[in-house]
C-alpha cells in the first residue's frame, strides 16, 4: 500500500476507552431513572455522536437527552479520560509513520474540544500532525464522518488517492468511500457482527497495521509482538 497520509479514528482505534464510554453512558442513563441497556447494547453506540446514538435507546427523549449527555461528560471528565489507555504499539507506529514522511491526523466524531483534551491527556498530541472532529455535541451532520475526513483532506492538502482512513466502525469506512480514500478496519475496536467486512482491508494487530502501512522491513524495526491482542479485542 503506497501511503502519504493516514487518518485515524480515536476511540477503539488509537485509544482503548477501557469501558469508560460504555460505563459512563450506563451511569448517565440510570442516574436519570432509565433502564440500564447493558454493556453489549451500549457498545454499539461507540462511534457516532452521542446525540445520534442515545436516541436509539428506550426512554431517551428531546426533553432529557441534553441532561443525559451532560451527566456522561461530567463522569468522563472525572474518571473516563484517566481510565482510557493507548493501545499497545500505537505510539511507535505513529512515530514511524511520521519519520517515513507520512502525514498523520485524527478524524473522530467526538466534539473537537473533548478529542483534544483526551489526546493531550494521553500525550498523543506530539505524535500527530492534526486533529479533526465534530464542532459540538449535536451531530448536525448525523452519524456521518464524511465531513470530518473531507476537512482533514482539505486542511492538510492531502491526496485522496494516497490517503487511508483507519478505524473500527463502518462510519469510518463510509466516510473514506465518500471521499475516495482507501480504508482499513482494525479488529480490536467496537465493530459489530460482520461490520469489519465493510472495510477495504482489515488488520488484527498493530503489527499487521504497521506492515500494511510501512512495509514489513520498517515494521520489523518497531519490535511489535506478532501475537499481540489488544485489550478489549473481539
């Protein structure tokens, strides 16, 4: 794969939320007197803006959704960011990509201010060229990330033909297709059922991803474990 720029999703791709997102959503719901939908049901909400995903749950209405999101964000700021961890091998991969002259950015559906806080908290900002996300909580573009990838391409003056989107949900791969960009699906994130099959290419570990993006020779210099299985991998 000949690549000059890589656009990474954040949660489930670069950072393992370690249950912080799902537990935070469940806490926000129950604190509003709503039924706990369970971990499996809430995992499917990781990816699109909260304003979109929460509306699929029983009891969430126009009248309480803003309060539920506020409760979730408060808990996420208090404990969620601290609990999140960078997936093994990611920092070495990001540095190797940039050392090879490849542009590296984040394209996330998270509100941009929250994404920047998390990235700075985890020390990832120094390993990236740019960060792109939604303007606010409201998901005015729906669940689509097409506008976010488009913004990244324009901001970095990137060539779609030699760019690739790396993510764990179909929102990432749809956005890639809409922008004529190749896509890679990572198996350690939150893909549901056979969702990974929608990606252009799939990888199981960060070593696999490094080999795909950099070639085997460069990937071998990163000393990534062949058998690495990230925490939370399905």
